[in-house]
């Protein structure tokens, strides 16, 4: 059984579309990245999965439970971090953790205290006195502390400094290593690339591509940059597999598709001062998908 299973899931807003016909499966122990620009429909999809919004079409199940009809059971088994985190300003992190344990029938706070230590969270300070980053640490702690079977996290590293971001990503890897599932929405594509096995790109409410991160990168050209030691005899721009070739004196830049063997053979008789062949990133794949988008319709509206 997949942890997340949707079929034609839709949440429509007048006059346009929030999420339309989302069909997706996410397995146990997987870290799945859900990416798209602001307004693409990421948050609407997540709030529908959590049962905060009633679907207008299709269906979705989390751990076998209907996300709308059985949302109480879904909430019991999911650790959720919203993108617009709001916490009571007159409480401390320790008080919120204690309340969370009580609501879960006296669950232990031991792992939450361990997370708080690793995040260097001030447990007894009032939330109203804390920075956005420190409040985000509390949200992460509350989502993870009970070791839920599924984590649904909307921009979990928002407002965190780079070292704390690394700690959060390490915690998510540990969750997956324990067989738990992570559904991660983020606009920081480099962090999704570091931890996700698969990603889905959403555009204007439509899930346009789901694939492994490795396959995304492999589908794109590698960036070639080199400097010849003397004027070359080879015309690199004419090679099959080379596009966007630009020669400037002894310098050459271009985009290469395919394995490197043919390119290396073409350069074998040349003298080089420098050479680099850099794989494309998830961000390159993301931008490639969005460059292919047609003009946006005036009536389009997503959240």
C-alpha cells in the first residue's frame, strides 16, 4: 500500500483552478519533493491532502484513509508543518510540546527534546519574543517529535540559517531511513535535490512531470566550458549532441547531450588549457519545464 495515493484529485476555485486532476503515488520510506513557483498550487494540494480543504473532484488516501471523510485519523498519523506557520505568542516551545503529547494520549516528548537540542531551540522563551527562524524550529520539532508515519512539510527550512537547514535535512533523511515517508514542498530546489529520490513539478495546478531526480538531470544537457591552448582544428558546434555553442577566441561554451566519449574523442588531438563538463541541476530541469510553458491566461488563478 502506498502512503499517499491520489486519483484525479481536484480543488477548484472560481474563476480558475487551484489543483486539477492530481494523480500521484508516494511509497513508504520515500522522500518526495513537490516543487513549483509561488502560485502553482503546492499549498492548495497540501491543504487538500490534509483534509483542510474539501476536494471538488477525485479522491485521495493517506495510509489507506480518505483524506476528507477520515481526516481525524489522517491527522493522528501525520506530522504536518504548514507554510504559513502560526503559533500562540504567549506560549513557550516546552508548553506546546507538552500540550502536543497530551493531545496524543500521553506520548513521550523524549525525541522532541532531542530534536530541540539539535536545532539549538530555546524551549522556555515565549514565542512572541522569538525570531521567525526560531519559531520555524518549533514548527519542525512539533511535526517530527512523535515520529509519525508520514511527514507533510510545506517549506520546512523557510527562515532558517544554512547550518540549521542542514540539521533539518539530516532529520528528514533519518526519518526515511526508519521507513517513514516525507512529502516535502520547497522552492529551494538545491535542498530538494540533496534529499529527494523523486520529484513532481506542478504548474498552474497541473502535475506536469514526476520522475527521479537522477532522470530529471539526465534528460538535460551538460554545460561545456573549455579553453584551447592554440586555435582549434575541430568545430565543436558542428558535433552531434552540441547545442548553444559559442566560440570566443580560444574559449568555447556550449550544452552537450549524451555521454562524454564522443566529445572527448573530438578533443583528443587538441591542446587544452582547461576543460569542464558540468551536469545540469534540478533547478535547470525545473527552469527547462517552465520555459516550455505557453502564455499565461488572464483567468488562471492558483494558490
